[in-house]
């Protein structure tokens, strides 16, 4: 019996079960020192929003994740670091695509609830230290494909 087809089929099945790399998209932050750019993953579905960057040992330099909360803006914005192995800087974004609150250097694996002072349209997670290193501040504008301007009320 030829084992080659069985081996090939096993290899195809194993490869299809491997985690694929997430699609990265550009994100920029307008700072006093110029534009910062990152390649970020996007979390939109409830499953992606829940998982975030959990269970990762590292996060590449100049990368991160943006969380689209536009469907959930009627609720407080809260998160935690449970099962997140890396420290992060978190930027909370309002309807005008401006940073309205920053949580720096989160504690990995912590179950402490981090609650933004107002509901957010989105938030961005970057490697801890990015805020301090690049002087990212409240009031600066974040640009990304999911951050479409909201109609004025």
C-alpha cells in the first residue's frame, strides 16, 4: 500500500489547522513630533474583541491591535489583562478619532478591570513604553480604516 497519499492528506489537514497570520493594516497617530505609523491587527467580531492579544509571548515592534467598539458605544468600555502575557499601552479613542484616555504599562496576567472614564469608539493596544517613548498624548488624532468620522448630532 502506498503511504504517500495518506501522508500528503495528513500534511494538508495539519497545515489547515495552523493559526494563520492576521491581516495587518496601517494605523497612524498625529503627535507633536510628527506622524507615528504602526501595522495593526483589527478586532471587530465579538470573538476577536474578547480574545485580543491574549496568550501571546511577544508583540512585534511598531505593531499592535485596534478594537472596533462602535457597536458597543452604549456601554462602558472595560477590559482586563487576564491571559495577556505582555505589558501594553492602551489608547482609548472617541467619536472624533482623538485619544481621550491612556492606560500605560498594563500589568500582564492581571484580573484588575480597566475602565475608561467614558465609552470609547475604539481602543488601540501597543507595546508598553510606546506612549512614553513617542510622547503620545490625550487629544492626538488616530487614523485607521475603521475610524470613520461620526455624523455630528
